[in-house]
C-alpha cells in the first residue's frame, strides 16, 4: 500500500477499525549495526536450524548457500514489539488509501491489464475492480514492495523475538520458493515481517495460493503482474468469494439507531435490517445478497455499511476491517461510483496523499526538517505539524488534517 512497508498477513496488522495503528508511518530503515556477539549468536542459531530446515524440504546445499553471509537485522525485532503511541482515525486512513490519485492509477491499470483481468475473472470468478483494488492497497499497483531482504528479516525473526516458531515456517518457505526457481533470492524484498511482491503474500501464503498464470513455469509475484493478479483472485476465491455478488454497500441508519454490538459477524437477514429501518445511502430499499453484518466504524453518526460474504473474503486478506473497507471502497470507485455519502463525524477531515505532500512542502518552507516529501506523515512530519499547530493556536496533536493544511496554505 502506498503505506509501505507492508505488514505481514494475518497478525501484526490486527487493528480495530476507528483506531488504526499507524506503525507504517514510523518506519525508517536505519543502518544495520550488529555486534560481534549478536552475529555469533545468529550464526549459532542458523546452524541449529539447518536440520529442521532440511526436514522442511530445504536442500542442505541451498540452506548453506542462503545463510552463508547472512547478518541479522535486529530492527525487525523492535518492529515486532512496537507499540505505537499514536493511532489514527479511520477517516485519515481512508483519505490516504482511497484518494483521487489511486482511483486514477487503478483505472489506468484496469485498462492496461484488461485482457489478463478478463481471463482471471473467467478462471477465478473475481471481477477486475476487486483484484485491482487489492493490488492498489497492497503495493500501490506494484510500486511499493517494502525494502527488507526477506531472508535477512525472516532469519532474524526466526532466531530472535517472541514469534520464532511462526517465522521459522516462513523462513523455510522462503528458501523453498528460491529453491523452486520461482523468484531469485536477491529479488525477494518485502515488509519487515516477510510479506512480499505485488500482492504482499507471506511465503507460506505464496506456497498455498500463488499461481503461474502466464505458464512460464515460475510463480513470480515480484516481477510478473499477471501471476500476481491471478494469485490475488485465487486467494479471494479460496477465501469464499462468490462471483457476481457485491461486497456490500453504504446504508443510511434511522435516527437514534444503536450500533453497539453490531459488526461483521453479527449477521442478519436483509428483511431484518429493513425492518430495523435501514435503507441504502441514496434512500432506496436494501438489496438482498444473503445475510449481512453492519459496519459503523465511527459509530452511529458516521458512514455505515452492510457487508456480505465477499467482504469477509477481502477481510481475510489482512484481518483488519479498516483495510477491508479501503479495498471495498476503492473497488467501488474503480466501478465509477462516488465517494462515501455520509460525512465522517469530524470537523477536520483527512488528507489525500497529494495534500499530505503539499502539507510537507509547507512545513519545509517554514524551516522544519521533516526528511523526504513522501506523502507519509511520519514522526518528524508530525512533530513539525505539532509545532505549527502550537504556533497557530490550534489543538496541538501532530495530526495532519484539513485544518492545518488550510491554515498554512492561506498564511
Ligand atoms: Ca509465471
């Protein structure tokens, strides 16, 4: 996602909607300095893993070659334990992930890969807009893969930290992928936790679900968009995708509606939702695509959505409802539909990536050292925002929203 680097599937981005953890924005890879004792401990660990790796199907010669000059990167262990002090509201998250830029880029990708996407839909039953929306959120259409060498990151996490059993499986899977000739070792870079490629699959997910759609004998999710798009569709199909069905739609809640206790898993029939007074956002009656859960990520006074089975398939891609909503909404935008109709309950809406870059430029003009203008409001950008908010007599919370942008713009 142009929120590189990407998070691993299924565990670390286990965030709740409405208070999304923004650890992606505090990333900055620092020079890797390893003490001799850390290096020795790592080498001892790698020597111990040689035998379980062989049992997991990694040829000893491959294991030796791939671990020969490996140094640990202990920064990834810190990532595993990182507890962000900063959470961001859902409206900031969506404003950055589903902005005009990503909709335009996605439409270009739909046109560019039309033939492949048509074949993918015939094979897996997943429509082009959904596949391209996943691609856009996962890797910004192949532009942001993460920059951690996979063997180094997964080797380090196999020998350090609290998830070693989990990461060893991924480490061995990475080696099997290389051994199978699918992707070269030096091409395998990704998130600090090992998600890689266009679709940000973990190595074991790759082994289960990646497909060689162009039939060249390799399943390549790094340099082959055709394989990647088909693999995404295959993932969704295996996660229970129903062809021709919508993920859900925005609804309007009746006044005084109590959203507490509702959620993705509290499924009711459309007849029940209708009886409780829900209509589509445009006021038309609810359409029936099976039982549905209600998502109201900002409570009863913000946007609300009824979600069907296909939303759960999207959700299983990364186990976060905010993430699922980003993909679902982006897919709708790619179908030509409009923005979310109900405003978020805030007087300071979020910023698109273009607006974040503009804000960063305005901060630099005022002498703040915020690093690169990258559209990601990391630690230094937030500190600069906070300083400006204080100077301007605004609430000093370090958050980049429309208020601070408009104020700095008009100064
Ligand atoms: Ca291939």
